[in-house]
C-alpha cells in the first residue's frame, strides 16, 4: 500500500470515528455564532439538520437572513436542512419545534440546546420582565425541548443531547447572576437525566464555553484595544475562543467518537475554569 493509500485510509477511519451519517439533529439558536458552527459541523459529518431560530434576534444582530443562508450552507454539504422559526418566550413553542423538526426529518436523533438570552444588569436593578424572560427562554424552554425529544430517542434506542452551558456556572460575573443561575440549573437537569437515560442508549452532556467571539458580544469588540485587554485577562490562553472550536467539542459528544461519554460538563474555556 502506497503512502497516499495509507493517508486516504487513515482519513476515512478518522471520518468514521466522528461520523454522524444518517443522523437527524435539531440545533436551537442555530442561525448564528456557536449554533451555526455546530449545525455546519454536523452537516459535514453526515447529519441532516433542523435549525431553530428567532427572526427578531437575527434582525437585531444585523443578520436578517441568517437562517435561510445557513440552510443553503447545509445543503451545499449534501445534507437536508430546514429552518424553523420559534419564539421560546412563548410556552409550547419549544415542544412544537421538536415535533416539527422530527416531522421534517423523519425522526430526531440529536438535540443541541443552544438558544439563550442574557442581560448584563446588576442583580438589584434587574426588572421582573428581564428575570422572567430569562427563566422562560433559558430554562423552561429547555425542559419543553427535553420532554419532547427524549421519548423519541428512548423509543429508537439511540440519542445524543448536548446542552450549551457557560463558564458562568463556575466563574460568575456580578452582572450575569440570573443567567449564571439558570445555566447551573440546566447543567443539573442534564446530569440528572443523563443517569436515567444512559440505559436507553441516550447520552446527555453539558458543554460550557468560556469567552467566545459571538454576535451577542460583538459590542465588546468595537474598541480593539479594550477587546484585546478583555481577551488577555479572560483565560490562561489569553484569547477568546472561536465558535468553530465549540462546534468541534459538540461534534465529539454527538458523533460515534463520544459514544461512551455521558453526564459530563465539558469546559471549553481556554483554561478559564482552572
């Protein structure tokens, strides 16, 4: 066997280890930033992908057609893509989103809970509407998603769930108290469910990013000098992460490579958690 043949064989073997061929995934908050990169990574690994998005949020980011553009990117990679607009602030929308995804894709094997909001408001100054909106979108909607998705996975005897947490679970910021508390609650929920569903072939893990350059924190990058200082002090690597680096961790947990991993909180923080 030639060197080129060996290299090609190795590439196929690695691709197989991280394969999601034939899997059907729903990525919430999937139209921009971390969710977008996860959806693309899944498509490249062979999965069909449903992308939940909020049109209002995308417009606020200046990404009016982000969901539609991402569907085209998924299709360019040879997989089916579907964009599902859903407002998780409204009770029942998350459950309906799972049902629509399963109907479009012919089932559901993978769920990534990435949609969330945050307010940088001091705790004592936070109005009730900000508290309630975070509770609804960041936690109640997660419960809805899991209650709708887990029975489908249990019935098929195979499933992957990744909840996107945050470094703020363990390294809180004073202006993100409610956000951090809800991420901690989501982590706890995932760990409890991981124990219950492992016997059914369903793995459930939490993935906690550190500082990552996203649309949500784009305002922090307006002043390059300020952003450089934020990065320098953010973690031992002295830089922010990129969304694609979080996607790589999600691919590990949702592909064949992560088949024996469940009930963990994977810190992708550049060492900030240390």
